[in-house]
C-alpha cells in the first residue's frame, strides 16, 4: 500500500473523465504518480505559494462544504507545501483515493492512520476530524485532544471504546478527570488503567474522594495501588 505525508481532503467535481476544483474550475490532469499509479494531479502556477495561493486541502468536514464528492489527496513532495491548523496549501497535489462521504469514510481513515504509524507526518486535525466522524478509537487515540477523548469515552457506543482510546485518555487526563471517569463510567467502559493513572498523580484531594466515592470493585484496586506505592517508598 502506497503511503504519503499530509493526507487531507478536497472536494472535486467529476466532469466526463476528469476532475475539477469546485471554486476555480481548474481541471486536474490524469497523470502517473510513483508508487500510486495513474491518478489525477494538479500543479499550481509558478509563484502561487509565495502569493498565498496554491492547492488547498483540509479536513473532511471543511472540504464537504465545497461539494459532495470528497477525495483524499496528498501534496506532491517535489513542490513546496505550507502546513496549517486544518490542512495545507501546496504547489502540486494528487488524488490518492475517493470519493468518500461520511458513510464510507473508514478506508480513508485507515490510510491516514497507517501512514502516520509508518512515520509519515500528518495534519493532526485532519485525522482527528475523520476519527470523530467514523468513531475510530485508535485514530482518535493518535490525534485527539483531551476534550474529544473525554467526549468519546462517555458518549460513543460501548462497542467503539477500546484499550487504546482509554490509554490515550489517561495519558492526557488530570486527576479530576480520572476521578470522574472512575465514578461515572459504566462497567463496560471501565479499564484498570484509569485507577493506575489516578494513583500515579499522587493528588491527595482526588485520591481521597475516589477512595470514598468510587464503586467498591474499583475502590479496592485503587487502595491497593496507593498502599503499594507507600510501601515502595
């Protein structure tokens, strides 16, 4: 499977056998791209990057505002690329896969996720946005901030919660968040890593409240962790 850096999304319209950018009506040409094969590619005019123009790509949600056919694209690494919070603009880019909609976005998430794990840099918010749409726990674990990780462990369907999501949450949560997770999460979403993370904070206020208020079967392992730490000192 070919992998690329800075995978992002772009709305394109199909006209006959070619693709067109919706805002400018620019035609993407059919070309061969190494490691990918024949696809659609577009190069910006000379000097466009310096003039703050170029080819733009962004998160799926933002790209969808410009059209219903959304493609996964990558910047051509032989040309300049300027990163931004929600995507990039590049001197040239090519289509990697698509089109996608929110109901069939998982293959695109998998491509971004696997490229990230293989060491190809990605735009964090592009992966986070796609992970939230598809409720992909491992993708959100790679990209999500504590706000979205917290929302996911409480609000996503139970079958979408897994250990990698919980591990990402506990790595970023403060003592209060960990205490609340131990108090409020149903058993099907509970992982012992939460108790271990709270114990490791050594926060007396929230540890004390957890010992008093957590359900008994969560409280006892927490007490053992606390007492084990004291004995180890």
